[in-house]
C-alpha cells in the first residue's frame, strides 16, 4: 500500500448540523464500520488506514485534502437552490 495515502489527512468541516462522516472498510467486503456525526462548524481530521479505504460524507460539508477542496451538499440544500 502506498505510504502517502496513509499519511495524507482529509479535513471535513460541517457547514450544517448533522453531517455524517462514514468510514468504509478496506478489503473484499466494503461496508460501513464507523459513523461520526458533526454539527455546524465542527471539524474532523481523518486518515485512510489499514481499516478504512473510503469515506462517505452525508450533508453539507467542506472537504479539504491534498487532492483539492470539494463541498458536499445535502438534498435539502439542493432543493433550496
Ligand atoms: N478505526 C478507524 C481506522 O483506523 C478510524 C478511522 C480512520 C475512521 N479514518 C476514518 C473512521 C475515517 C471514519 C472515517 O480506520
């Protein structure tokens, strides 16, 4: 496994209350193994690990990684736009 992937951090800043940060397992079986709820303004700093190969974010959040910045939106937010 590329060591850079393990070193890199992903920063998730919740823009609204109730943002879910979900960790998905590495390996043949891809399933949820962790769910973290963030309220507006809360920040989670996470890495990809031996156990985590993907991160799913539900709700409106700003995501910063070495690969760039992206904003996730909630269904509710999109409907209002
Ligand atoms: N125990 C998990 C792990 O070591 C913790 C974790 C790391 C995590 N990165 C994450 C949980 C990203 C959710 C999202 O893999």
